């Protein structure tokens, strides 16, 4: 059973899973989550509950009809509910990569990698490939650190192109 903790320091919450810092609610993170939520619409699927910030902002967005989160660890959802008094949207306990649905979503949001570094690009690519199977044809895939990862992907392709020339 994983050890899941939400620890508070200087008025902010930090989500730890088995000794790994996974999420925090510092101002830059709040800003990022609000931005992602503001770009969302319709039926939204979220990979990972975390502290529930993006879900909270999604439920406040009038363009969003529904929010379904796929959370791998029941302990994360239970602790978030205990800490904040509620869960935002619907939560299904499952591994995002094992989640299958005929239902397609207007937006798929991801924040299930350790950090925004070049070493996490593989995790972003894995998420994006799975999200493509769950998003509607003209839907959006949104993610934490997406602009950075897309920059890396673009340059990865440029680098490969240049190597073959």
C-alpha cells in the first residue's frame, strides 16, 4: 500500500507519494492549473487527481460540462477528499494507461509525470499517445509543461532531420 501524504508548509499543500513530491499548490502551480482549466470545454478527462486543483477550476469553468478523473491510487482521492472536504468531478480508480472507453472527450488533460525536464519527455509522449485515443477528432490535449515538451518534440524531429542530411 503506498504511503500518501498531504503536508502543509507556509500555507501551501504538498502531495507526497512514497517519499516522492508529486504536486504542490504554490502560486505558479495554481496559475498553471487555472490556465489549463480556462482552455478546456465540454466533456473533460483528467489523468491523475493530485490535489484536485485543475478539477476545481474545471468545475468553475462554465464551458465545461463534465469532469472525469482517472486516478491510479485510491489513497490519493481519499486523502484529497479528507483534506479539502470534497472531490471535484467524478473519479474512477484506474491506471490511465489501462483505461479504455468508447466515450471520447472534448479535452484530455495530463499531469502524471515527475517533472518538466528533458528526462520526462518519454512520459509525456506516452501520455499524449494514450490521450489521442480518448479525445474527440477536433478535441484538445492539454498538459502540465506541454509547451516545453512540444518544443522538445519539435527539436527532436529537427535534430533527426539534420542528422540524415
